[in-house]
């Protein structure tokens, strides 16, 4: 999957096999959806070896989500950038980790935190989740309190200018970081990436979506957040 995954389950009656199922599912997702594995379903479809009607229901769902966010952002979010192969990772990550959280719930877990590369699904809180300062790795720019839901951040500090504005074909540089809280990580992660690709205008777009709360740091270091963003305690703003 290309990122570390950690899991904490506080329920005493949840079998260890539930955690095994989470990691088995994520390994399966990596094998099926990776744009870097020539034998993955994504790569085979991109090469024309599979037709749309031959795809798994999971990949059809992911592709539909990609198309939804492409249209919603006017093309800023695009899984098919010019000169590149099909890459649905921006949707796959949150979608697959949310599905893993659903597996935990089905196994009886009620209080847990699943952290996938800094994107979090939490249940049975309150839990405190720190958001890394976009310019200082040893600092936080805010801490939020999450009871049941998900939080995802898109930023430039880990992988550089890796998010591309599909409208221009150039890296999105209008924001330093953007964090979204939503009921599911499928939505939180997709919206965070899509909004980041849009640049500064993405803040208002994400904030307008029902059930989404937003915390953003723009290219000038200014902090903007929605009124309902669940801040647990105030930290000094980036500067």
C-alpha cells in the first residue's frame, strides 16, 4: 500500500483474527488495485485486457467514485492524468481502509483506531488525533477530538508536489495542507485530495459538502477552518 498501517482495538472480546482480516484485506487491495503491479486488475484494465463489464464490483465502485470527484471538481481531481496510466490510489486508500474498519465492526469491535499513513478511522471515542504542522515535522498545527468518524489530510510535506491539478497538469501548490473530517474515510480522504488539487478554492468546496469539516493551511501559512471542526485544544497557528 506504500504507507504504514497501525491498529488499536480496546475491546477485550474481539478475536485476533479480526486484525488478521484487516491486514489480509489491505494486502489484497494492494495486489488488485496497485497501478505499479503489472498483473493488478487496475493495470490490466488500463492496458485494455479487461473491459468494463469484466471488472470486479469493487473496481467499478472505485472508478465511479473517481468519476464523481472528477466532475465535482471540474476536472481538478482526475485518476487519468495526461501522459500517465490509470491511478485511482487517491480514492482506493480511504475506500479500502474504511472497508477494513467495517470488517472490525462486523467482528464486534466497538472501540478502535485504525491509522493508515496518518489518515484515521476511529470508533468508540473520544480519541485525540493530531494534525502535523505542514512546515515543521516535530510540531502539530491542531489536535482534534473524534468519537466515531474519520479524518484525512492531504499535504505536500511527505511526498512533495505529488498531487496534480488535472485542469492544468501541474502540481497543486495553492495549499500547504488540508484536513477533512467526515463520517467515513472514503469521503474524508477523497475530498481532502480533491480539494487540495483545486488549490485555495478547494477549501470552500470541501466546506460546502454536507457532513464535512475542514482545517486548511494555505500557501501563505494562513489557517482556515470550518466552525464545526472538532478541535480538542488550540495550538499555535503555523507561522
